[in-house]
């Protein structure tokens, strides 16, 4: 299952913040390890995932387009004709040259078939070397909305092995990529939408049913929602009608539960030293538009059956020292109440199909725990990795068999500054590192330099492939690694990207 996206509010208000600090003595202990919470690192690695984009803006000094959402209106998509692999490839445009621009070219698939290896998007950063103790500036390129975004690079890419059972939906035009069929790439977003410079900003789901949020370059803060359904290489888009209540702001999407959900946020942000009154709720995307209120300071990160997993963020705007880290809670939609909770502050976590893998907030690497969402039971499954730059490590994906976790790790040396921020010396890129949760051993996904953590990382449903999608100077690239981490194998070259991430869903076999 794909990892739920970090919470992002697509308006000027910023990232939501939670309510008062919980009383640790009153917390339940659903994990079998139990006991007193371990010593905590300074800073919250769990909450860090939700604010990493903001931190990158401060580090790099580049802007992000935001807009206001149209409240009290229907967020509904225009019907899109069903598209199958028998359709013809279409022309697409991409920025070219040193500044914004477009050029038409025929998309022939770009799946990396053929012999030899391929090296692309490896032009060096032409800026001068950073001074000692400084961070190298990121490599920037123009996206389809004529915004400059940080990009990464792929080196030594090889053709995908013949017979590889791997297909996916990816890119801002939601293109269906099936290397075993021809044509290899078919955009599901129709020509009218692409001509209007609309793009898929978010894609979540599993098992042949996916929910996507479509935005536009002209107004990225206003979205329409669509569902993508199909099987056996034949997928199509259809609109979702969902009424946004007045004064509510649309956040991310949640899939994996009995009902697909959209996150809504209402209230005000932190002001004059007071706690935030921003409140999260869920909007059903099953056609009913029913709204389910969530507890104060609870922010959802994933769904499973009738349960929603979220974090209780103990955050205040006062300067007084407070415990750091997040508390994982489980909310039952049918009961309207919290039914499960971990007894420790969580440093890093990632949600899989029916379970949560997590590491406590420790001074040194400790154990990795597996929490069964439905039963509320937990167990230690192996040692946590001892890797550098732990304060900025992000657990990005877990394999469906629960044996591997893909992490995004900064390449530079990360130190914590006196004001509580972070300073990175050296590279501005990140790498993907795969952890075997039972042995604690790690493997690096060689050949990809990510633009910090702005990337998509997914495992295939059969756990055989790790897929990474990243923005590059020529648009974007999707590469794969097999179970032994051999690769990178080039799956698709993308002509366009928008914003900081590339939508990606690896399809069932």
C-alpha cells in the first residue's frame, strides 16, 4: 500500500498544528513492549515529515504557489472518456531551454527498452562550491507551470529486464505505463485538461481503485477530485462529486479504508501564543459527502477498513520546553471515538496494509515495532538502523509483506542549529535506503540523487520491486530496483512535472 501523504493545506494558512500536551501518565499502552517512554531526541521526527516542505523553502529560498479553495461548492471533475492500452500515444509539451517555454514532441513511450545503460540529467551544478559549513545549492529546473523546482538526477540506468511484471500510473497526466504492452504510456488525463494546464497533484489508493486530486497551473489552490478504476491494463477516470462545507479547507486524500476520504480543516492557526484551534475532519468520497468530525489535535495519516490512523500532535506556540514526538492513535469512524493508542512517543513511522511500523523517539537507534491496526497489538520485529542524519530521515514506504522499509536520507551532514532548525553541510540531495526490518541491514538504491525528499517511493504489491519517481532536468524519471536492489532500471521518462512530487501508484500484477 502506498504511504499516505504528509498533511498539506493548500491555502495560505500553512500546516495545521495540534492542541495541548497530553498527560503521559494517562496514555494507554497498546504495544506489548509498554513501559515508560524512552528518552527522546530533541525535535520531533514524526512531526518533521509534515513540515519538511516548509523547511526546504527556508533552506533553499524558492517559492511555492498557493491559492484559496472555493468553499461551499462542489469539487467535481469533468467526465473523462475511458482509455485503454489500445489508445494511441498523444503529444505533450515540456519546458525547454534556460527559461519557461514549451515544445511539442511525440511521446513514444520512453520505457527504457533496448540495450546498454543510460545516463541523463547529470549536468553539474554550475554554481560555485559552497563555503565550509554551508549547503550546496540545489539544481533547479522549470516545471510545466513555469515555476522553478529542485531536481535530482539518475545515472547508469539500465533497460527494465524482459518479462518484468511491473506496471504503474504516474506523472502529472496520470499516464498508464505497462512495459510489457504497446503503446507503453497512455495519459489518463484527457487532452482538454492537459491543454488547460491541469495536472494530477496527488494520487492514492490500491487494488485497482485510486483517488486523484487534479489542480491547475492557473489556480493550484482549487482542485477537482477524480477516481481511477480498472484492471488488467485498462484504466479510466471519472469525476467524484463531493461538497466542501463552507469555511473548510481541502487537505490530502486517504485511501485503504472501506470508504475513501478527503481531509478537511476548519478553524484558525496559532495566534498570540495561544494553541491552534485548527480542527480536522473527514469528507466521504463515496458520493454521500458526509463529514466525520475528528478529535481535537488529531491529524489523519492513513486508513484501514473502518479505522483511521492519525497523530496527536502535542504542540504549543509558547517558548516553554515541551516533550517532543507524536502519539499514534486509531480512530473508529463507525464509533466516532479513539479505540487504540501507542504508549510511546513515535520518532518515525510508516503505514502498511493493516499495520504500522514505527520506531520510538530514542536518543540512539532502538527497536522497530509492528502495530496491528485492527487488533491493537504490537511487537518488536527487529533492530532500528544506525544511519547518519537521523533527524531528517523519512520513512517513505513499507513493502506489503512488511519486511522492508524504504527511507529517504539526506546525503549531506546534518546538524541541529541553536534555534532548533537544521543545517546541512555539503550535498543538497537525498538517497533512498532500504531497511530489512528483521535484520537491521540496509541497502542503498544506487544511481538516484533525489531533490531532498521531494520524490515518490513505492513498493509493488507483490513486494518484488521498489519504484522511485523523481523530477529531473528533462522532466522526470521513474526507475525500479528488484528484490536484490539491482538497478536502477528505467521504467519511464516523463516530459513534465509540476510542484515538488510526482504522482505514483504501482498497479497489481
